[in-house]
């Protein structure tokens, strides 16, 4: 069975804060969009309510977005758990230490099922922005700050957009279940251990300490690095 170790600074969907620590913007440079940001108790990710972003473009506008602050650590990548309806793509915006915004256009199924998005930042920038470094990447843009297409850590802000679709009478909806930030090797953060088993029971000789979750044949153990 495969074993994986990652350093995670933290989950950016902090359910101890109002709206999980995220804020809403209606893309004011293109007037007319409305929408909102809320915890949706009717939609669960890992048995917890998801953060819902809604965009209403019946009165105009091109996008709305939800954003949060990034941890003060140089990041290696981001893994996002999302579900979408009435939209086939999103743009993830990451602002670096220079104030430069890096925008990644990503495909979505948009069929109301959960999917996982990967942004391996180190791989992307080391491969000089080649699209095959990011699964499902449709576009990369950058502006502001150094404006040179190079990442300078630590990051400042992350945002995800709900774009206007062809049918503006149907609002776009995006649910965010989890955003895990992977820090650079040796960075401070949380060590996450993953091991897959045939059942939700640990093999003979294994023991757990601290907070452990067991589900669907997978054991996940989190401990401070």
C-alpha cells in the first residue's frame, strides 16, 4: 500500500471563523454581478458543511469571487476540494509576496459532484509555466507586483472565482470543502500521514496517538511536525 507524507501549513477553510475566514467580492470592475458567500449546512464535505459561493449575473458582470489570506510560509502547492453547478471552470488567484497575482484557469465538471483540484506551484514555475504541470489548466495569467511570472513566497492571498456562464439566468454555484496548502520542504506546518488498508481497522502492531480519523478503508493521522 502507498504511503505519502506531506507538510501542510493548515486547512484554509477554518470553520471556527465566520464564513470560514473567507470574504466575498462581486468583480466591481465589471458592474452588475450579485451573489454571496455562506456556510451551506445542506451540503457536506467530510461530514462538515461546505462553504458556498454564488454568482448571479442576470444584471450583468463577469465574475464573483471568494478569497482568504494565505499562511505566512513559502508554499509548494495547493489541493482544493470543490463541487460546482452551472459552471465548467474556475480561476484560482494566488498573490505572492511582491503583490503579483498569478491566475490559473481550471476546468470543472460542474455536475454537482465533488472533485479535487491540484496546483503544484513549484513544478509549474520550474517548468516555465508549461500547462501540463497543472492538471486541467486552461489558462495562466499574471499582473501586478513584479509582473514577471515568477513566484515569490510567502504568498499573501488566494481567491476562487465563479464566472458568468452562457445562460446568465442560472446562477453559478461553487462549494469549497477543503483547501490544503503544502509548504516547501522543511517548512513549519502539519505532518499528514496517509496509508490505505483493506478495511477501516489498523493492522496488527499499529497504534494511534492524538486525533485520528478512520473512514472508507483509509486511516489518516495528523500530528505536529
